[in-house]
């Protein structure tokens, strides 16, 4: 698995702006399950943080409260941090409703 990308290059290549959030998540990568959270999210992907190091690449399913499971591919990882590209674009209205719900629950 390759290391984390250069943030400047990542911003130039990213199609959707990432929004900061911290939401608990169950993360399945290949055949392994991880506990962790989403650190940021967009319509096209998310940065995940796991409690134990990511040991394999492959298809990813991220399950968070109040949102359908997010399926995609692990694009990169570095220890306990990884980048997921969603297979299907997450609807922006669904994403913004979910984010506003997270903010209300945190308040």
C-alpha cells in the first residue's frame, strides 16, 4: 500500500471539496473489519482513521450512524489513516443533511 499523498497534489486532483467531520465508523477493508471514524467526507470520498493499522487494500465499506453504508476503494493508506474513493457519488443534499445532523447531535 502506498503512503499518504502530497496534500498539495491531492487538493489539485480532488473533484469534490472535503468537509471536516468526526463520526464513529465501522470500516471493512477486504476481509478485515476495523473500528474508527471518518475525519472528512465529500460526495466522492472520505478520509478514514482506524484504531489499528490498516493491513490490506481492497474494497471498502464504511458504516456510520444515520447514513447508508458507503462503498468504495481504498486509494491510499499510511498506518491508521486512509483515503476512500466512493464507487457511487454521494448525493450532496444527503451529505449536507447528514452533516447538519452530526452538528446538532454534537451540540
